[in-house]
C-alpha cells in the first residue's frame, strides 16, 4: 500500500467539491483531516468505512451528500442471528434463530442497490458462520461497497482469499481486550483471541 500525496488528492477530489456549500467543504475538511489515504488495487482508500475511489459506491455517496438526498448512504444487514459466542451485552440472544435464505438475501441486496445506497455493512450474529457469505458479498459489487463485521470466527487463509476474490472492501474485527482471558470471558467462548489473531494476520 502506497500513501497518496496531497497533490493527487486535490487533483482527484477537488472536482467533487465544486458547487458545494462552504459548510460542506469545511465539514469534509474537518472530517477527513486525520485520515491517511493510500493506494490499494489502483484505488484510493481514505479509511475503512468510506468507499474506495474511483468506484460506483464512491459516486453514490458523493451524490447523496452533495445533493442532500434523503436516503441511507449505509445500511447494516444482519445476515444471520447465529453466533458461536455468548456475550452478555448481545442484543441477539433472545431473538428468533431463523435466517433468511440465500435467495431472499440476494433479492434484498438488489432492492438496496435500487434505493441508491452506497455501503452495506454485513453483520449478525456472526456472519462468518454463513457458508454463502462470499456469494452475498459478491452480489453487492459493483454498486455497493462492503464492510464485514466479525469476531474473526471461522477464518482461514482460504476463506480470506475467497472474501478478497468476492470483492470485500473492509473487514472489521471486534476486539474487547488484549488479554486472551478477558476476551474469552466477554465472548463466552474459548480460544476467541486465538481465532482472532489468526484472522488478523491472515486478513
Ligand atoms: S460475538 Fe457479537 S453476535 Fe456473537 S454473542 Fe457476541 S455480541 Fe452477540
């Protein structure tokens, strides 16, 4: 990954700011002033949450912000209520353990695309539990950029490569403590941190 120099940033992004209000220019400056934009796969990544540039999701989010469209630029989609862990703070504990089928999820993704949304957060439960996760991620591109929220469960080099090939944009791994015992205690499982370390280095 290579850092993007300031001249390139101004050259690429200035046209997007033309015609916008002073308030929005100032807001953008404040919002992104601490970011470290870098090149990855011929795209500029501003941070883990913002869509890469150039891309359709980038154009979508700029359109929503610039034209103050009243639609969600980001939707978080819980693709499963299943999880191997038992965190006391979990909001999924008492929910019905019934997941949508692959086809139902793919249909909803098409509806989200039609809405004009730019980013899909894929969450759960633990989304890595689904064997069709790569298919779900793949169905999002090129219109939506994707962020996967996971504990790092079920990760292997093979799975990480499959997610990469499916065009995942960001993977965010939840870490509750650097102490393995506390991490296991919070999650209510064993070896959670071990799994997480493997996934962190793999991804
Ligand atoms: S890892 Fe997440 S989904 Fe699983 S029990 Fe904990 S909070 Fe709930």
